[in-house]
């Protein structure tokens, strides 16, 4: 059994999570998600695109064992009055009383106090248990972590981009994590929108790494609790799960991923830049 196959605590939430999380955007069928849960994956994130098949999988696995799964719902609402309806409609669709996490998505500045209050109200009502936030502005993270360390943050979990191409978090996020009582950390864009798997984008003479190497790259960083994957089908789901069976990258595999990542960074522009990227 590798260290990636063991569940890990998600910050101080008390939730115990698989190291791989599944996002819903890319369309894997219901049964594929259910199988992944049967294989030990317990972090399901209904976002960015709330695909109905993924919602059905959440409903089915929650019916069997609600306590065994960690269900995250995302809201991109910028208007406080829209936060509750966005969560409540999803609760009805999934047929559960609460989500474990409400993710306030894509905030490049601290979320507005009104939106945070709306999210906290849902927490008070027991409709969500914990709050998290995602950002494309990594330089914002040190101040968010500072608030967390002081016990002043409404958020228990933070989510941002980290992959072999975009390693900026090693400089502008991870070093700023509180030494004690780390918050939960979830990372996304692990395959760099599939670029890391594209033979046309490799350095000369290199073949692309398997997708499992991408997830292993992110998880090999001790700050990362969950690397998200976005499977479109059973093969992709199973390849992602393989990353847990294979465990941390060996030093040779790590240096190969870093050199492919370095090549991609220099030769193939990011589809969506994050604040904190080097100017190209
Ligand atoms: N809230 C936010 O700020 C935020 C930001 C980014 C992402 N997200 C969400 O996070 C979740 C994860 O997305 P991600 O981009 O991080 O996931 P990802 O797994 O890095 O990317 C999914 C992409 O990788 C490709 N892929 C995955 N496994 C593969 C395999 N075995 N072989 C070949 N190609 C493979 C898919 O390509 P094909 O589709 O071409 O098959 C898909 O384009 C999604 O639900 C996404 O919407 C949220």
C-alpha cells in the first residue's frame, strides 16, 4: 500500500479524504464515478460544470454511505442573494441534507463580506459544514493563510492551480502555509488542460507522461492534500486512480516531469494565466 492510498485529514475539518478528488466538468458517466468511490475515492466536487450524471453519482453514493463521502458544491455567485438558492437547488438534486464543503469559486480578491455572510448563514443552518475558496491569484494566498492562522478565516480549505508546468505555488503559496495546523489544500489543472499529455507539445525525443504521473507530481508535494482530476470516461478515471497505487514519483520521474513542465512553460502559453505567473 502506498502513502497515497491512505486517506488524509483535510485541515482541521475532521474530514478524512482520499488524495485524489473528482471534478464533474469533463463528463464521466455516473457508473464510472460510483466505481471510483467503490475503489476508495471519497472526495466528489460538483463543479465547475454541474453535470447531471455526476449529480446522480453523488446521490447514489450518498444513499449508500453518506458519512463515507465528502461532497463539495461550488458557487460562483457574486451576488449574496444567489448563494443560498444555488446551494439549495443542488441539495434537492443530490437528495442530501447537507454538503460537506461549499466552495466559493474563482475569487481573485477576498470574497465580498456579503457573499461570505451568505455562506456562513448556510453553515449555521447546517446546509454546508465547511467553507472553502478557490483563486487564480496565488499572491493572494499568503494573506488568506495568515487570516487562517490567526483563526479569523471563514475558510478551512483553499484551492488553487499546481502542476508540473505551473509550479509558482512552490514559491508564492506553500512556503506561507502556517507551520502548525495547516488548512486543507486542494489543487487543480493537474494535467495543464491536457497539455502534459499531448505528444505534439513534448520536448524533442520525449513521449508524454501518463496522466497518473501528473497527479503523482502534485501529490508528491507534502502541502497538497487532494489533487483533482477531471475524467471524461472510465479509462481516464482508472488512470487517475493508478496514481494512488503507484505512490510518490521517484527522483528520476520527478526530474523528468519537471523538465517536461519547464519545456511546456517556455514553449506553450497557458490557456488561462494565473496572477503570479512569470510574464511571457
Ligand atoms: N474553481 C476553480 O477555480 C477551478 C479551476 C480549475 C478547474 N476546476 C475544476 O476542477 C476539476 C478538475 O479539472 P482539472 O482541469 O483540474 O482536471 P485534469 O484532470 O487536470 O484535466 C482534465 C483534462 O485532462 C484530460 N485527461 C485527464 N485524464 C486523461 C487521460 N488519462 N488521458 C488523456 N487525457 C486525460 C482530459 O482531456 P479530454 O477532455 O481532452 O479527454 C481533460 O481535458 C474540474 O471539475 C474543473 O472544472 C475548478
